[in-house]
């Protein structure tokens, strides 16, 4: 005796719900991901190999002083004007065109941030590559 077999339904996987789930997961990961954009200031920190003090260096550095009121002084001589062009001209004259000289920036702790940025901008525009920012050692309490 032969029993009639039921015809088998073709087995197929419906991809529409799978694609929906994948797109929802993709949307979830895109929305929850945080994109941090970290900026770095490339600073060439000075290194002391021989331990000699800075006064014994071969090249005398150009020292830019920024006072509390934002006025500039270059190597102890105060500038008549406190703008970028005056500082650039004074740096150009004092360096004699030698851009390999190190530039030391000494700013008062209460000096305006704009004055410090202006001094750094002047040194950068003239092509000085060695910029040092001076600090004092913190006192133990």
C-alpha cells in the first residue's frame, strides 16, 4: 500500500527581515559612535644632554617677554607698539635674518592669551622653528 506523500514546500529564506535588522544595527552603531577629533600641538621640548646652562649656549636666544597688560619686550627692550607687525619687525631686526636662533617666550601668568598667541604667531610667520615657553617650577606647599 502506497501512501500519498505531501508535496514538500520549497525551503527559502526570506531576506527582507534580515536586511531590515542589518540596517537597524548599522543605524544604531552610527548614532551611538562618538567621533572625537583630538588636536595636538606639536611642541619640541628642549633636552639637556651635557647639562650646561642656557647662558653657555653658542647662539643667544631671542627672548620675547609678555607683560600683564599684553605689552611686548624683545631681549629686554620694550616695543613701541603691541601689534603683530611691530613684533615681527623687531624680531627680524634683532635676529638679522637668522631663523635658526631659538626663541624663548616668557609670559606673565596673568597676561592675556591673545598676546601670547600673537607672539607665537610672529615667530611662526618669520620661520623660527625653535620656540620655547619658559615656566617656573611649582613650589611645594
